[in-house]
């Protein structure tokens, strides 16, 4: 039998009354005649563009005011958000309990703590076990919510062998049954070496940073870089540290790269680097180990100064006089104003009122059949939980895990940089959003509070939610038979938060569509971490100024997607397409009987070890999570696919000691593992400084377990291979530096459910010549009203609360900047 199981029809069953060519000619002539009639019809002529009547501009407008942009209240499926952040009062109570004498922790307040003291590094919500949460959500009126616990991280600097340890404190609120126990089951290293501790202001604020490391070269700084002629108008330098700072916790060392302290200092490196040792808790032993200036290496500060004094030091060229205007690295507008740019651009207005619901207290959002809770933590910021569509849970947890930025260059700073930004607390790096710029004017904002070393940070506009028109139909077709001509509006709900980790700004977007699709997108802007330009750098980036190179680097951001497709029992389906050559019996002349075409292959991946995945070449196929026991109306297993969007990359560099085992997840486009409470994240804050033996080694998740009809987690990577260019100055453009993936239905429904939307139009062809098409808009017509005026723009610093829960203010703008730029901000005046 021929391919496909088909047989030829018998000759006497074939209709020979008309040839295909005759039929096609007749259809073409009829179509042309219909088109010409339509062009001459009154309907066509009446719809051509024409200038508006002058009366339009002078007619008195009696239109009423639009309703205020206040979201209607939501109805969460459960009255308590199991993933909600600790309140300020809860954190204060926990701190008081930890400082109590009976806990015997010998704690020092962080504001006065030295590296040799014990102090609290973190207090935040510890997310409850999934099984307990699902039991609660299944019947919140009869099942109590899971007990509430806090994760507490202590720096035990006063111990004989200093260490870092995480603890569980609870149940909360604090009471007679509250206790503290080591939190060890989610980490593969315990305790964490003190030299690998997370970001600690004690490092930068210790006087020995200045007396032992900076002061000895102050004379050189002044001679080499001082004054207007050297492009240092304020006689001030800043330094940033390159990391990781340790390999296995046995030391804490880093390269300092010095820069001009002017706007956009990240673009103004000075070709001067110091390798410093800040190991241990005895700050008197902190010291410089090496100096590199203008490609000259000095093993001691003394040998460097000797070369400076005896004239043998080869000096870096100073910027030419015409290049000492450093405004190019600011965001101040330049150039002639563009045509009509004096007019404000379009803005989004929901004329009939907002169409999404918000419960501000429980941080719950619903829109067009979607519903979800929000969470927020210090490590990574915004997370989404219990995402349901049409009353079915699709995703239990959707959360960013880590952000890798690995650099290249011909200098000690760039070539030793492999950031893992979780180390610096990406949630802590969230600041208030800019209304009208970061989010539309009518966006709804939600607050977030995190624990930090400067106090409890609270922002009123940490998260924004808005609906917008994508300005393209989600589906549409032009047709002439009954009910086949129409379109569905492409509305989307966007949940956004923006993180600024020193130089870079990351825009985290979660975009919900009417068809059951979620787009997860991250975009980057902000300043490059630039290097000092010389000809030997040409293979590592692009020259963007007189003495500045934009350095080559990769960004890879990892997400956790805990899909629950028609339940928690799921499988991993791999689908690929390939080429085949087959013969068909109906092709026996002209073209020959052989046809070369595509074919689909579907197979289940049953073992974790085979689930460290890269996308098929040419994107010929992909991966999805399905429930083999649940089928749609057509007998196909229900599933959700992980579909690549913009820039579906993985890391370029594999095997570097600075990212040896601490970012194994970055080697793949995605991976699928069996869900475990002991594997809540692909990384940790301490992975950054422990590349040899990290607390979370992602590869250890994959230990040969079966993943057929199990509770599965998909770990998905997005990012960019950033080849900098002059257009990255002053800031990288978010429209180019963007990456995404889609979580989209795959035979989950019986049809495209976006057809349910009444924000749609259906057209019927005219029954009589010259008449227009009839239209059904389902009763949803455009509304016109006078929009509310946008409020005056204002922006305030983040709110800070001390250990007593009392609001305090930053002492200065410099303190505010230091808290934001973290490791990039060691300031030194000449």
C-alpha cells in the first residue's frame, strides 16, 4: 500500500466534467468582477480618508469625565496569601526574639557590626511546602493555612571559625511555640564559609579599605588622574569590585577597577586595577596583593610607586582636550528636537474603567479568566503563584532564579567578572517605578518590603499592573461565507517590576494573553560595565569613546516554572520535525510520484538525566509538559508548551573556573527535573562566591529519577549575547537587549478559547449589491469620555525602617547612591 495508507480511486469514480485549470480561471474572473463592483460602491467611496469638517474642532464637547483608574476589588480563591512577605512589625518581632538573651546568639546591630561580629543578614518569609498549600487552597473554608515561618540568615563572625548559616524561625507570630532550627535540607553546603558570605557593607565601610589599600596610592592617583586635564573635574575616584570573590571559600579576594566619579562612572574606567585580599575577620590584615596599570604588573604597591617616581612607568594617555566634556555619559537630552516631538505622545486610557481586579492586601490579581497571587523576596524580587486560567491551575510557581553576566576583556577586571546578581539581592535593588515612563499613567501599583543591611526597604510602586492593547488582533480572518470574517482584540495584562543592580536595569515582565498564553520577558537597559580602550581590546568589544570600550558579555537569566497541567502528574514530551521522502499514488505524471516533506516525531523523555536540553536546530520542534492521563475532546493529551521567544540563548563560555559549578543551569536552553521541596531554587546567594562547590549545584538535581507522570519543574533560560556598540551609550536599549519565552496551551483546550472574547467583531458579506458588510460587535462598543488628568509627576526615595520599625531617612544622596550601587561604589577623594 502507498505511503499514508491511501489507495487510488477507481477511474470510473473520478469526475471528469471540468478540469482544475478551467475551474480556477472561472473563480479568478468572478473574484475580479466582485472586486471592481466593490471599488465603485458607495460603501467603499464613503470610507475613504477625507479631511474632517472644521466644525469638528469648534463644536462644544458635552462628553462626561471618565471614571477614575481604580481597579475593582478581586475575590482571591483563599483569604490568605501563603506567599505574602513578612510585615514590618513581624520582622521587628523576629529581630527582638533573636536578640533576646535566651537565644544566646550574641548579636550586634548591623549598623555598628564589624566583620568579626555576629549579625543578622536576612529575615524574610520562607515559602511553605506545596502539598500543604494545595490542601489549603482546595478548601480554604475548612483547611487551615500552612504555618508561617521565616528564613533567617546569620553571619557568625565572632565564632572561632566564622561561618554563615540559615535558620527556620517559627511558627509565626512569635509565641511560646516559636523555635529556631538550622535550614540545611535545601543546601548542599553547611555551614557556608565566611569568606563566601553574601554582600556585606562591612567590607566597604571598614576603615582598612582606605588606610591599607587606597591611601598608599593616593599620591599616584593625584599625579596620574587629578585635575581637569585628566578628565577628573571633581578630584574624586570611585572603584567597583569584580567577582566572584572566592573559589571555594578559602579566601575572599577581588579586583578593584578605578573610575572617574562623574555621571555614568561605569563608562569611565581609568586603566588602574588593584587585586586586594579581604579574607577573614581581622581587617588589619586586609591588603593589596597586586597592581596593574596600563598593562604593567606590579607585585607590590612599593614597586609601583618606585616606577612612578623613577620615570619608568608607562602612563596611559589622557583624553584629548576636546574629549573632556563628559556629558556624553549622562541622560541629558542632546540634538535638535524632532519634528512634532514637542507634542506629548499617545497614552493608554481605559475609557470604560479598568478591566482587571486587585486585592492590594493579599496581592491577588484577576483578569479575563486569569487569577494569581504575587510574592516578593530579597534574592530575586517579584514571583507569581497559583496561576489559574478558567478556574484551572496552570502554574504553581513562576519565579526568576538567577542572573548571570559573564564578561571578556584584555584587563584583569573584565576578564575576571562572572556576576551572579542574586548575590546582591535583586529584590533589594527594586526601586519605585516611574509613572508614565516605566508603566502607563493608569497603571495600578503595589508595594514591596524587603530586609536589607541598611534597614527594611519599602517601596510604594515596586510592581505595576496594567492592561494594554497590543494593537494587533489576536486572531482574525477576512472571508465571505457566514461567520468567517472577523477579529479578536489583542488585549494583554502586564505585571512588571524593574531591578537596578548597580549599572544594569532589568525589566521583568509577565504578559497574559486571552488564549491562555503567558509571555515571560526580561529586558536590559542602564549602563555598560565598560573597559579601558586600547588596541589589544579590539577582539573583546567595540570602542564607544576616546578611552572606553563596551566589553563583550553574556546575560543569562534562569526561571523556575512549576507547571501543573491538569494536575500535578505530568510528563515531558519532545516534539521534532524532520524531512522525509515518500511516494503518493495520486502523483503519477508531471512531477513524479516522490514528495519530499516534513514529518513529526513525538517521544517522551522519561529520565531526568536526559532532560538537560537545548532547542532543536532551526527550532524544528520543542518541549512541552503534558498529562498523559488527561485528554481533550479529540483524544490528544492535554499540555502546555515552552515556546521560545526573542533571543533563546544559553551561555557561551563553559568550563571557566569563575562559573565552574555555580551556574550549570546556564549551559542549556531549558531543563526539566522532578519537583522536590529540597530543590526549591537553581541557585543561592552564596553560589556566586563558591564556584568550586556551591550550596546549590544544579547538576545534582539530575540523579536518574523517572519523570513520567510526576510533579515536574521546568527551568528556562533567556538572555542575550551582548556585543556592545556605540549605540549602547549612554544606556543600552531595552528594545534590542530583550529575551523571552512563552508558556502556551498545547491541545489543552478543545479550541482556541480566545474566541470567547466579546471584545471582538464579526462581519457578514452584504446580501445586496452596494450594501456594506453587516457588523456584530457583541454589544461592546468604544466608549468616549474625558480622561482623568495624569497626576503631577513626583518621585521619592525608598522608605527605610530601622530595627525598631521606625522610619528613618538616608543621611545624604551619596548614602542613597551607595545603597543602590553596592559593590560599584568605593569613593575616594584626592
